[in-house]
C-alpha cells in the first residue's frame, strides 16, 4: 500500500494501515509564558497477517523543527501502544524508556499485538491506541502528552477455512474479471452493470458473500431453471444453445454465491454474446422475453469452462481477502 504523508491522515488496505505525519507540537513555558516550541511528526505502518492473530506496527517519530528560545532543543521521548478487548501487547513500546531526540533526528522501532482467541466476525473489532510522552529537563511543556486511536477497527476471526487471521473489514474487496480472460462470462456481468437499472457489484450496489453451500445451490436453482435443448422457450426456462455455444451453460449474475442471488429466472434478462471486431455485442437470447432495464439479474449463455473459471476466481478472492459471510465486495470488468 502507498502511505499518505498528509498530516494525521490514515490510509488503509484490507491488510494494513499507515499514519502519515501526525503533528505533535510542544511549547516551553517560563513564568507562565511561552518562550519557544518544537514540532514532532509521528508516522506508523501496521501490517496485518491474513493467517495469524499477531501483527506488528512500525513507529517513527521525527523532530521536524523548533522556534523561539528553548532552554534546550533536545527532548526525551517515550511511546506506548495499546489495544482493547482480548487483544494484548507482546511489545508495547518501540524502544525502552525515554530516548533522546535532537532536531532533524528520527526515532523508530516496532510494537507487536496479539489476540489469543479469534472471535466471530460480527461481534465488533479491536481498536489500537497510542500515547507519546515528551520530557525536557527543567521545563514544563504545555502539552507533554498526546494520545489518539486508530479510527478503524480490526476484525479477527477463524471463519475462512478455519484459519485465524485479521483484516480491516471496512475495506471492500474487488473481484477483477477481465473480458479478455473470462469472455462471455465477464460480458454477462458487465451487461448487468451497464444495461440494467440495478448495476450490481458496483461501489453503490456491492454484492455480499453467501457462505452456505445449500443456500447457494437454492439460489442457482431459482435463477437457472434449465430445460433440455430444443424445449419451448418460456420466461422461466433457460434453454441451452449448444449448437451455437459449445458446452453452453447458464451463468447467473448476481452470483448464486451472493446474498443478492436467487432471483427467479423469469425476472432475469437472457443474453447471448458475439465477439465482433474485438467488442462483445449482446443480443436477446429468449425470443419470448425482451430485454428490460428493470431486471435485477442476468442469465448469460456462457461456455461451461468460463462459467466455472469465474466462480473459481470468486473462491480465490474469498480466501485471499478473508471474506466471511455477508462481507461486501465489488466486481470490476476491465478489457
């Protein structure tokens, strides 16, 4: 991930966060009046482990500048990290005690967190918090201590392949299915996103993982009511066109493995595709059922190997991004 250098700004991906240059301003007083000040910047980089319940965070404190008539421009800095709930600190401080810090110098080190027992993904996450203590011999700073917390929580669970791990759950995974690789399958998903009034799988209307296999199969059965080739076309039936599309299959979108899946086939658009001059052209696949923009799903005529390959890619995303039941995700179809 790319860490922001904007003051106090956190940036995130699914398995990490960065804090960019949080300012800590220190002011020296004499007889109750300020005589000088110093500016420190705190930065951090936290990296979660998708297959462990322990993780590290690298801390960096830079002495940026000072102004006025400080008694001494060298400070002594201590730093402590913490976390709540069942989280414990394996290493709470990146260095021992107070270390000396002069202008333009940087102190750095790692802290380490550990969760002994994973919890359900929906019982709330943990929060990390921080405290910096700065001392200057013979003076009384106005702001000797600064405290803050990471505004986002970390989820820790063992609900993906029974392997415990951690994520930032507010980061939505993205399933990427290029047209060049997944062809008619990807064209089906893109058709729903671009043609329909329900552009499912987009940022505004994400899909959500459905983990239960029986529920997935029930969704698939409701949407893809498959008839024998040559059957009379009716709105609810998906009639294979193997003479035109080798190993034709019903590829439903939204996926059966999503909470949004399971729309009865009669209410889906039936589409088939043809590659013309490098562009996938769609056409009405069922003569009894004109395409309509209000459709909440699409049934694409897709070769079975592409249908299966797209489903396998979703399965890989679930594992790689630690997607538990009901986790949101988006679908992007590049060229």
